[in-house]
């Protein structure tokens, strides 16, 4: 039988969840509601007696102090009600834990098909909500644009008249029913055209150049002979899906390994750039690895490994989860962060997660234009923030750092960067922890979640989405709880020496994880019928490529199986032997003893043609970019306050506070610092080994607007900014680790759909040249990195027309540094009145792509450039001064320029600053506004105690520095212009009010 | 470093150190730092998975509560905090090892619950534990008034009249809170009883040490009467929302770099330990 349990707060209690919805309805749509209350619904579809149901209600699901509950409708009078529940097959985490709790209470097991489904009923009250059409439209809007996402959820609305107080919402069971016998099909390949057509039809996304290679393989006589021995002839769907996954851009990085025909239209010179991955990422990193003993393992595993101390390594990688987040912000971002956490877990023999960071690039939160993205940027950002919040917090991993960038271009597709850091002992049971391999005879084990239709071919799935009970699988919801249990389990298994090989199931599912791990042993035999499923009815190829989350693939020795399974049971994690590694040279897949795939592993290692791109570079001045004709403003005070309240500068404390950034007890330098703990610091520092004083610093940067001029300098500035952020907290130049995450619009030229594709391709090449030049220049090995192409969207406008909107060419750069003694770390706020204020580094007229020009709607031409020979000696001296503990604070000057960053230093310290612009080291700058808002690279603001002044100035002799003023007690920022007159004099309160204006109430 | 503490007891603990059991598993997540804090305070702390108490021999790693003197219900997101924070955590303990826990308390041992652990303790009924009744649910920790999870440091005023063993000698503390459901709620009569019996241990305060009086963000969640933590009648069972184990080193404090600047200029040594450790040291000292 099916029972519906409703639970709600006692009527006299404040409903914070309902109140948050009331506020959003007001802020987003100007719909004034009087009250919103929520009822949690559990639909229990299981053979339980009345007594059992009643006992579950009282003993588990109802808090007698704060809640009431009933198997009958609970709703008190309302004007309108909205019910929201999941579509069939969507991951329902609380539904699963409800099952777990009842199984434990009654010591029973739920039978296949039995389940618990959670949903919510919102009760709305408000004069505005008439029971007429208008009322319905408002309620519909709240349901659709605030509460539910129709990709994963269904909803119903009820007016007070329609409501049946006896029946309530009735019984709604979103169960997956697939009346389908699992099959395997053979696909004819009589011609390339036929295979290409098949690829389109089945959404295999095979590159046209790959088609003949695949076809000729299956036509080879020796291949056909071997296949006929196992009962196969033409390729099966399982095989083609496997090949398609392995050849996808996601798994194979065909773009970065492609061939670029680069032409500079200015000089007419042409160059063939063969494989930017090899030349700009791999080669410099390998060269640096030779020089830097702390680089342990790079360029092959799920994440990079570097030395933390003598017997500990840290592990890092970064990912993006753009497309899924763009469609379902919460689920996409949650799946993204939980997914990237599996990479360090699957690096070497497995590492323990110690931190995650985020980067969000979205459209403007207050966008009111005609374009209609699937989710409004405001809702999208809310969802993304909450997804990463739940993913990180529930994993018990601190989220200590992150960044947000707004630009119209991200309306087409948002960017969600997620980065993960782990730590592992250098040796595990006496063997190097970073090494792993599979050997013939090892068992293949799948751990964690079960397999459903999740993440299989987005497009095919979306055509099924609106039918009653097919799973809405292509949009996923991560399950941090299941993964946390698996994380704890696998670390214990690792420490007992049970893990020979481990990798995660992400893109491509088992197809990737087994396909790749089988290359070590040179073969695998997989029994697909052993794979545990969420529900029956999946075709074999679906089991093979499903991207159901929270799964790892592990290789263990047969003699370790019992111990491994016992540990698995202790942690209540599902682990299943699904095959064995072999040395047959083949990937052999069977289902109940019948072969359904039999492919030579060597097929994927050779013979596929490179992707090719045309790239055309046009210098910015030849693209019509110019410096604007702009006179200096009269009201410098108002300019500064306006700059501070621009979305890309303004306080984003509301996001930082939602993230647990202190779990694990390792926090040293937090993201928000200062007297009122509300100003973002340059970087953060953790002390991952609690018994040690050693620290790990991390920071990130992105500067996509500079790409409007030249992605070469965008990249250079982004790397330089990351380096400065690390130095500012106490990092060292000797240990700088990097992670590059590229997000780029489509670079494949098409005269109609992508007319500027050649320029975007040239920008990608140039960005990678800068990556190579500056990583070598600063000495940054790339510990990890990823690329995500196709940051474009086609958005509907006012008249039903569609506009292509492309994201800016974006690189997020992540840096790490190891700090010997965290007690030498620094933060950015001015600390003591009477300290001297310095600016280090040269300010030039470099405002192109700046926040200041953007304020007026200009792009400009003079993009900031990084002069390595100038900045490196300065950075070295700064590092020595940090080690010598003669600085009171250090802060880099980034987006917004000197004016904005002086204000931040003052606000953070809760102390005044007196500044003379004439003392700022500059070159060719004769205007106050340019000095205040230029975004030249390589600069810092530093405060120094009077007693350290002489030593400080001695150290910096010969370098560009200026003592520009003092820290004062008077809580005012006073700036004198080049001519010595007071340019502005603003109280800290006013500065802070302006800076918190856009998002301070969120 | 990442050795399993339950199979190889700490080597640097002294013979007379009390043994502390730190619960792990099912989404709990403050195990490493709580273990570390207890060890800094002088205890011999072991991370023990809930199933080692519940399942025992089946998984070949039985642990027994009676081998310990301090029992730590730690923070985390047990069972994802679905169906209310600490709800399934509480039912798992109550219906499997409830009797063992009662016996543990009756035998004069110490129990501390932090954040998710505190939520579970009130859901089991271990707190407020009026007059030896450890089975009645009379208080609740419900959703923050601000409507979201929040991480911030708070000032706590310690009620010096409380019998709480863990806060002996403390008057004021700064600790981080990190929760979405930390609003202390009970009927007025229960609150009155708690106050009259001096079972309120810590309250949210401002930086001058005055009670927050419900003002946000000093009182970060809307707790009634600014209550951040309570103990039972004996003072041996204590639960609080803020995280003392997260202030295990002096550099955990959000303003430590300013303190450092003052120490440095004044020629004073740096303090090393975080003030949160004192909570655990009081527990260890109780057995001396």
C-alpha cells in the first residue's frame, strides 16, 4: 500500500523556509505575499503495517517539540497551495535516507520496487492572490520560476476552492516503470555514410574523420575472425557507444590536441600549431618537474600530486560543470562539486579531501532585457550557490575560497568552476601512494551508488522527458551523503593496503573508468549483468555508459576480497564485483554469459586523425579598438562609491557565509578577514596536518574582460594575479602549483553559425602561448587542468527570434603554495594606526577591459601587460620580507585598480588611510583617475610598522615602490591627487555602505 | 598520519589519560579535528564508526562504550540531515545502543555533543536530561531564522553558575558556528526550568560580552534567550552548537594576524593553542 505522511512545524513556530520564499517572491517578482508555510510530504510505497507506519511517524519523522504530522492532510486554510515533487528517476536523497532509517528501525529490507518519495507542499496566503485567472498566473509564476524546475520536478497548484481537505494532494508516486527487455543490437556499417547517419541518429557524436577508422577496424579480416569466435559480427551498440565515449572531446581533449592553422592577418604570417596540449601544457610542466623536486605526479592521473612535507602529498584538480548547471542550477552545481571530489579520491591509491573552491560566471543578477535564458541569472546563481553549498557542506569538506564574475556573455551559458584539494600519505602499506596499476586477475569492483539512466545522452533523454514515468535522467542531483560514506570507506581500505587501482566514474561511466584502467593490465572482462541497477529495463549500452553519480571503480586482489567487503559493510557502502582485469588485449563485455562487446584496446590508441581548426588573428587596433576620448571626472568621491557598488567589485559575503569554510579544523587564513570579518582576502591558507605548522595556500583568478582585447594578456594577467594572491598570504615563488581551466566559446568556424570562429580559435592559441610563457617564467608546473568548449547559447528574444550569445574567452587559474610556518602568514587589512602605507610596482595607463572603462561602456585598447623581468625581482623581495616578518599587511591590486583596493584595505582594517597619489610609482600617467583605476599587473599595497620601515626600504632599494601615506585612526580614506589637493575624503561607513549595496541584504 | 586510531592507539598518550570515543560514519565529519583536540587536551582519543558499536563482530571490529570515559557526538551531516538535523542519527543510536549510552552516563562518564552531535542528543532526549531523565524530548534545534546555513564566529558568554564540567573556569569564548538548524527552541516552561536549574551553559553575546538579546548576527540563528548550549542536571552531559574543536590552534581565529602583529611588536610569544581546547581539557581534568 502507499501512504502519504505530512509533517510541518507547529503553527505557532516561525517557518524560516517559507519566509525565504515569501521574500524571494517579493524581491524577484514584486509579488507581495502575507505568509508562506511549508509541509514536508513522504510518500511511502512499501508493504508496511499500520503499526509500522505509525511507529515510523512518531519515532523517526516527527519532532514532538517542534512539529506535527499526520497521514491525513494537514494544510490549514490558505489562498493557494503549490505541490512540488520530483519527476520519476530523479535522485531523491531524503527518500533514500528515509528508507535507510525505517530499515534500521524495523530491521527489514525494502523490496525491489519499494521506495519513499519526498515532496513539498507550499501554502500561500496573500491579498494579491485572488482565486481568479490573475491569481492563478501569479501562483504559476512562483511555482515555475521560483520553486520548481520542470526538467526534474513536477508541480500542481490548488486554489482554496479546488482543495479537497479530505484528499489533499492525493497519492502521487513518481516511480520509474520501464516495460522494456534489455537488449543489445548489432549495427550495420556497410558504408561510412551509413555509420555517420547512425551516429547522428543514436547521438553518438562521432567526428566525421573518425568514422572511416572505426569502420575499417570492424572490417579487418582478423578482427572479424576473432569476433566470430565469440559470436559477434558487425559492431554492437555497446561497442559503438564505448568508442564514441572514448573519442569524445570530454575524454580525449581533441581540441587541445588538435592542429591549428594560425594566420596573423596583420603580418600575413602563417604557422601550424600542432597540439597545444603537448607544446603549451605538457612540455613546460615536464621541464619544470625536472627542476622542482616537489612535483610528484602530473599529466596522467585524475588529479596532480605534489609534495606537502616529507611524508605527505597534496592532490589538486579543477573541473567545470557548465551545461548541466545552466539547465538545472542546483543539481548541476551539486553534481559538479561532488563529482570533482571524486577525482582526488581516485588519484594515486586515493586521497582524503581537504578543500573545495568555486568560480561562478553568470549574467547580471538584475537583468531585465528581452532575452529568455532557461533560468534567469538571478535564479541560476542562487541555485548554483546552493548546489555547491550542499555538496561541500554535506561532504564535510571546507569551501574556503571562491569567486564570482558577472558578464552578459554568460547568459548564453554559465560557467561553474569547481576545484578540489586532497591529501595523502607518501606511502601506503610501504608502496608509493601516487602509483597504481591493474594486473591480470585483479577483480573489478564498482563501489557506491547504483546505475540508472542518469546522464545518458542529454538530447535523447530530453525527448522523453514529458511522458509520465520515463526517468528524467540527463539532469542529475549529486548525493554527498552516499559519497561521504564511500570516501571514509575507501580511505580505510587504502590504509589497509587493499587498493591496487582506483578511479572515479564520471563522464562516460564504467565505459571510461574500466576502459582506461584496463589499459594498464591490457584487458578486461566485464559482466554487465552483475552491475546493480536502480530499476530494471536498462539496455546494456546504457548500463555501460550511464553517468550515475557517486561511484568509484576499484581493482583489488582476489585474496583481499573478504576484507574489502567487510569494510564495505561496516561503512554501509554497496560494493560489487563486476568483472576481472585480463591481459587479453581486449575489452570483453558479457551479459549473462553472452558477449556483447569485444574490442581491441589498441584501437583507441592509434590511427584517429587529429581535429583541425583555422585560426585567424587580427590585432585589436585592426578590429577597431581604440582608447576612449574621456576627460577626468569632477566628482572623484562619487566615482569611487559607484565603483564599489558595481557587481564585480561589491561584497559577496552572502555567498561565503553559506559555505562551511572551517570544518576539519584546518582554517588559518579565511576568505573574509578584517575587523568586521567581511572583506575578501587575497588567498586562503589551510593547515591540513593539525599536528604541524605547515600550511597550504590557495587562490584563484579570472579576468575574462581582457580577452576582448587579447586573450594572450588575459592569460598573463590571470596567472600574475594568482601568483600575487599567493605571495600576499605568505606563499613562496619556489613552490607555485597551477591548475588551468579554460572555458571557451566554439572555435570551429562556420560562415553562418559561427562567423568569428577563426578569431576565437586564434585567441585560444594565444592564451595557450601565454600559459606556456608565464608558467615557465614564474616556474609554475601545471598540476592539473581541463578545458570546456562551446560556451555559447541561442537565446530567444522578444519577437521569437533567437540570438547567439557567446561567453567571453575565460581562463580560471588556480594556484597553490606550501608555507613552512603558518604563523608567518599575512592578511590584507591595515592593522595599526601610524603604520606606513606603500604601493609596490608600476602603474601605467592600462585601462582596457577594466572595471572603470566598463562603467562608461568602453573597452579600450591598452590592456594590462605582465613584464616578467620587472615583476620577478619585486616578488622575490616581497617574499623575503614576508619571511622576515617585517610587513603588517599585504594586498594585491586587482580588478578595480588602486582606488578600489585602497578602500578595501581601509574598510577591512576599520582604519583610515591618508594617501598621496604623487608618491605612487607610475610610468606615463598624468591623471588621477587613471592612477586610481588602471589595472596594471604586478602591484601591491603594503603596510609596515614604523620600527620596520628602515629595513623594509633597504630591502626594496632599486625596485619600484613608493611610501604613499599612513594608516590613521580617523576612519576616513583621504586621497590627495597628483597636484596635492584633496581629491576625496570619505568615511569608512559610507564606503562600506556603497560596497554592500547590491548584495548586502541577501 | 592517517593511521586508523581505532586499531593503533595513540603513542603519545600518557598511561592515566582518559579514553575518548569519537563517533564517525554516516556523514559525520568533524572526527579528525575532534580527535586532535581531545589528544591536545591529554585524552587518548579513538575514532570509532557507529557500526562498530551497533554491528560489532559481523564487521570484525567491535568497539565497546564501556572501555571509554568520554563520549563525543561530533558535528557533521549525518544521513545528510534529511528529515531534520540529527534525526536519523538519534534514532540509529536510540534503537540500537540506547541502553548502553544510558549506562555510560549513569556510571559517571562524560558526554559532549557538538553541532550535529548536539542535535542528535536532544533528539534522543539525552539533553536537557532534567533530573536523570535522559529519554524525554523537550527541546529542539530548528531551522535558523536567517533561512540558510551560516558559518561565522560568535562570542559566547559562559554561565558561571552552571554545573557544566566542560566550561569550568571559562567566562567568555569565541568559537565558530556552522549550521543551518541551530535555533534553540522549547516551550517557555522548559526554558524557565533550564534557566532556574542553571542548565544553560553558553549564550550568544556581543564582542563586549553582553548578551545578544536575539540580535542578528550576534545570535546567528534566532535561538530563544540566546541559548547556544545546555547541560544535564549533573553537568556531565553537555551539548552546544558552536565548534570548540575548530579553535584548536591560535591561527584558527579570524583576527589572529592582528593579534600576531600586537604580540610581535610587543615582543611577546605567540600563544600556540586555541581556546577551544580548554573545553576538552576540562573533560580530561575531570578524571584526574
